[in-house]
């Protein structure tokens, strides 16, 4: 008996090592390619976006008389200079509508999204004369696609020119006149969307160091989503109001006179990642196999069916087949479909084998139900983040209770001592 236990333990240890290798391979495949895959998604769909306010300036020409001396003769000439001065934004009314649209590459899902941006900015000519006003709207990302780009002044479309990573429009504004600039576009992004109070870092969503302290007057931003599960990253402002809708959320940031070095940011919800999930399930597999071996050993001992270590070896192979198939199916089909197929294959392997080794009832009821609980259900607990530990703890306690009730009247000396078992079997 002890030799069989030792051999079964050796089989368990070797299988655990194989699972550790499989789990490490899955994580290596997943994270080694992550940076390259992220770049590929950004190149075909779009990068993280960080929208800043438009830069509004007034420009004018100044002439300066310059006196020069050549060969003892003094001459004067006039030179023209282009001067500019920023115009303050007095109010902002901004709406961003976000639609999540996941993309899968390899063993990873990427949180890609579509955004409809509509921002209105109020300003005033600060001088007592007509001025030429230059309007520059920075694009939120260089790696992106933009459609329906419009700049309108008091609802009148402006002719646009594109310069680098910004769109530029020019107009003339009467002395002291007030106007509203409306900027609209449709685009696509990845992982996060930001609104920056300073245009200096527009298009740079990852720049958190050396950021300017910015001021925003009469600021109102509304973000509409058709999803839940988003997050607000560190060093960002939480919404002042939020309301859940039938499809998602309405988030609002309202400030009368804000001075802050933080931005507004929204991190997109992450879909269940097939690669890391399959890796964690593989690392957890020895726990499932331990419970399965333990209960099969107890049940077979109670029934007088002593399984050979080779039987345990093939059972361990059937368990390993579940994780191996899951790891490589997840590349090609939904993780839920891959989990279902892998579970059916592993259970069929175990039941069909034990049907020949013991009998059909033991294979289906005792072994099949045990495998369903400790392999399938324990592994499925990983689909619910934060519940895995609780599931294993409850399962362990229930298993202990059931085994204690089943074996409370067993004389273990007789079970582990062949000589005592033979003596008890002899007639008096």
C-alpha cells in the first residue's frame, strides 16, 4: 500500500512540474508578444487619445524702424514682425461619446473604442479693434484616424488647414466681440481617453511628469458610454456627477474656476484575457488533481478497488489534456467555448477509462462527479475575479466534511495492513 502511495505521489509531482512548465509557456507567449501586438493594434486602429483645448491667439503685424551704419553712412529701414498673443477661453461645453469595440490579437484582447467629440469654446476679442484670430485644435493622437473634422465659429464653417498634429483655421473678429468655436470629429482609440486642461501635452496620454498647473473657467464636460466597468486612473479627476443609463453611464465634470495639475481620464474596461486566464488555471491545476486523487483513493478504498499507480498516471494525463487543449484552443475560438470543449474531452477520457478499470457506476458517479467539481468548477471560478480563493476554501472544507463522514467508522489499520485484512477475512 505504501509503495503504491509513494508511486502515486511521484506521478502527482511530475504532473505538477509539467503544469508549471505549461503555465510558464502560456505567460511567455502572452506577455512576450504583448508590446508588439499593442503596436500593431495601434497602427491599424488607433493609439490612446489625449484631447486638449484649442489654442486661440490674435495675430498682428508690427513695424519697427531699424537704423544701420555702413561705410560711415547712417541708413534707416522698416522691418515687419509677426506678433501673437493668446486669447483666454471663457467657457467650455464638451461632449464625448465613447463606444467600446474590442479587438483580439493572439491570446490578448485589446480595449479599442470609437469616440465622437463635440466641444464648444467661448472667447472674446480683448481689444478695441478688429483682430485676426487664429484657431488651432490639437489632435488627441498622431496614430489615429479622424473623420468629419469641423471647426465652426458661431455655427459658420471655417476653411481648415492641417499642420502637423493640429488643424488650423483663421478668421477676423470685431472689436470686443464674443464668439463660440465649435470643434467636432469622429475617431478611434485604444485603452484610455483623456481630456487635458492644457494643450501643451495634447496627444501625449502617458506624460504625467512636469505637467503644467492649468486653469479652466466655466468648464462642463459630459462623457457618455455604452459600457460599464471603466476606471479612473491615478492622477486624474473623478466626475462630479454620474448617472447610470440603460446602456452605460453619463459622467459629468463641472467646474466654475478650476486650477489643477490633474487631467480627466477614463480607462476602458478590460475583457477577460484568455492567455493569463489559461496560465493561472494551469498553475492551479495541481490543487485540482490533489483533491481528485484524494477522493478517488478514498472511494476506491471503501469499495475495495485498489487502483494501480499506472491507473493514476493515465488519470493525471487526462487532467493535463484539459489544460493543454485549453491553452491552444484559446488562440482560435472564444475562451468560454475552449473551456467547454476542454472540459468535455477531459471528462470523457476519465469516465471511458475508469469504466474499463472499475465499472460504469464508479466511472460516472464517483469519478465523473469528482472531476466535474474539482477540475471543471474549480477552474471556472477563475472566470470570476476575486472569487477563486473563496471557492477553493469552501470546496476544501466541504470535501473534508464529506470524507470525514464517509470514513468515520473505517478501521485504517486493516486497510493499510494486508496481514490484518487477511486475518479478519478468515472464518472463526
